[in-house]
C-alpha cells in the first residue's frame, strides 16, 4: 500500500476512529445519517445540489444510509442500511416512498444476518432482481435474489470469499460485467477506504471473477471507496466515490472514467460535493438515481438527547 506525506497521518487518525465512525459526538451532539430525495433527470447527478432535496429523517432510535432505489408500478422503494443504536449492527431494510417523496410506512427489515450489512446494491438480470450487500467483516461477498418483492429475499451463493469487500458496485459494458469494490487487509494495515479493486466476469452471477491487472486501480483515501452506481451522460462514464481522507464519508466525489478496459483504468475528479449547505451537516457519502428520482444520504449533528441510544 502506497501512503505518503500527509496521508500517513490521515491513515493512523482514520484507523483510530474507524470503529466509532457512526457515533460522532462533540459537545453533547451525536451524528445521525438520513436520506435526501428529489425528482431529477439523470444529468443532474453531475451536480446533485443536496441542499435542494427533501429530507427523509429516520426515527430517533436508528439511522438510514447507503440508499438504493427501485420502482414498481407507481411506487418507489428505498433499500438501505438501517442500524438501531441499541444494537449497532446493520441490516438491509426497505422503506416505501411515494413519487412525491412522502414516506408511506415504517421501514421493514428484508435481509438480516449475524454480521453487519450495508450498501444494498440492486440490479436486474434475466428478468429477476438481485442484491449484493456489503458484509465485509464476514470475509465474504454474498448474492441474494428477490422471491417476493420487496420483502422476501433468498441467498443464492457467495461470489467472493476469503477477503473483506466493501461497497461492491457492478457495472455492465458490452456484455462484460465489472465489479468495483474496496478491500481491507488487516495484515497490511489496510482500511476499506484506500484500495479500489476491479474484477470482471461474463455474468453478474458468476462464481469466479477475474482481477484487473492494474489492481488496485485507485489508491487514495480521497476517492477510492464507491458511493453508488456508475452512470453515463453524453457518452461519458462517471463513478461516484467517497472522500474519506479526514473522516468516513466526509464528502462525495463525481469522477469521470477516462480510460477503462481489460488492461487499463484511469479516472479524474470532476466535482466534489461537500455537506456545507446547512449548519450541522458533517457527512455525505452516497448517490443513486432510478426512474426519475435521485436519492442521497447525509449525516447531521443534533443534540444527543434527541436520539434514543
């Protein structure tokens, strides 16, 4: 792992704080992640303007993060990481939301495991809906299939094992499927925010994925870790990522992928979106778009007495 200069200090600071990233306390304040919602055309992802978006606030005993959208009929469903403060272990939940961004009912757990789950990446293949959640600390990457939308899911298989994989994101290009994921290797003093790796296969359901020869394709706390699905605009490909240099999920990046094939990978930062539209916001680390709606997440600091921890 190549870390130089100021990144050395940032690395050890991040390593110290990593286990406490969700409970950000300061002068009687506590952090709570919640969601942001807005109708939008796909090109607006290049400049999402989170300050203009509707807030979907989690109940005071939990937080919501890593949202992915899916639409059935006239209804939208937000799949996200949900964490109850008293349990501190995430699971995948779904929240029904109207086309106008009104929550239609309480969140419901849909995938629960003995280990932490987050980042429920959704994709459709062969007429069926699949989900790959982050379960990095279980040393496995699991694939689930929906058997009764949106509440019933079954585990299909493990598509990767023997490593800690974080915020896995799939992308299909010309019949080839690409898997972006950050990795953690404790023996190399490695955190899941620095090393982005890329794999490919002929199918998203493949049991064996080929590593890219340029791995790790990005080595940088400022832009490695994925932050939502890739998207295209005017022929250009963009990859959202997190800036984790100073804190987990500190801000959101939009990166243009300028060279991408089986032998090369290169991207450049085109925009950084910071949580600076309103006092009290300290984190912003996810972006998704589906069927005319954009969704993000953000972390706010509020009096600790307002949360049920």
